[in-house]
C-alpha cells in the first residue's frame, strides 16, 4: 500500500512541478502544436495510470479477503 501511495504522490508532484515551472508561453505552444483533444487525452491517461494501481490494489485486497473467508469455511466443515 505504501509503495502505491509513494508512486501516486511522486507522479502528481512531478506533474505539479512541471506545471508550476512551465512558462505560460510554453503551455500556449503545447496547446497550439498539439490539438486540445490530444492534451486532454494525455491528462486522462495520466489520471488513469495513477488511479488504476490504487483500484487494482483495493480490488485484490477484497478478492483475497473473500478467498480467506471461503477457505476458513471449508476448513471448519
């Protein structure tokens, strides 16, 4: 859990640093060079990449818990 949280914080810290240090002209150039939809797609992919590991971690945890409960029930009977 801590590893995933560390990756999540690191990625958003780097993105934040890039946005803060980037000049307004650079951001304008990016929007002119690439269409707005491309930039939006990149942001969505970045969000997905940071949220997906968390979703996978919690879903795995739930599945493992269900398996443990089922295993315990089988052992008792």
